[in-house]
C-alpha cells in the first residue's frame, strides 16, 4: 500500500503498511537510562551512498546524552566490494543529517563478522543531542550482499 508524511511531520500509513514490523525503537528504560535497539539488515539498506532510516517514528529525544553504543553482528556482512557501514542520525524532517556517522563511521565489512561486537566511537558518543534524531544506517563504497546486526544505544535525557 502506501505511506506519506503529513504537514505535521507525522508518518501516515495505509493498508498493509499499517502492519509493518518495526525494526527500531526504545527497548527498555532502567531508571533514567533509555536503551534503544535497531536491527540493521543488509536487504533493508538503500544503495550505497544513500542513507536508510531504521525507524519512521522512533527518535532519540532532544537532550538525550548518548553514553555508549555497540553493534552486535548476528549474521556476517558480505559485499562484492569493500563496503563500509555508517551509523548516525537524521532530523525528523527525514532529509537533514544531524550526523550521518555520529554513532560510528566506516565500519569495514571485514570487521562485520558473525558474533562480533563493535564498540561504536562516533562523534556523538558521550555527547548530548540538541535535536531529536532518527537512527540511520548508510552503506558506503559498495552494497552489502548479506548480513544482519543489532545496534544498541544506551542514553539518558539530560534535565534542562
């Protein structure tokens, strides 16, 4: 069926798109801590160089301080080339990059082996978001041909 973004910036879904399984969202809250998880599956990624939003609706809020993030590889990523993976955030307008590789930049396909856990070290780790951000993933250099992983972000909201 279809979906579109209304004038308020909300995603409106029709027909079978209403029942799409979400692959990212707030997993749990422990005290002040928020845990976000997102599935990154190679066949959900857009062609290399073009970002993919991991969720239409789940955003880390303005004021979220990202304490740490890691990427656990369930199924090894493969590529016909030297593919890389960027993890970051886009604004809720779904066009403007907050920091497209702010969680981690250029993770090499050679590092994305089954069972690997990558400790993310992007520029937004240990910083506070000044704008709500939608999680994104971008394949760089080449497309992936297989692979699945789970991005986990531990954060808390800084009181104003």
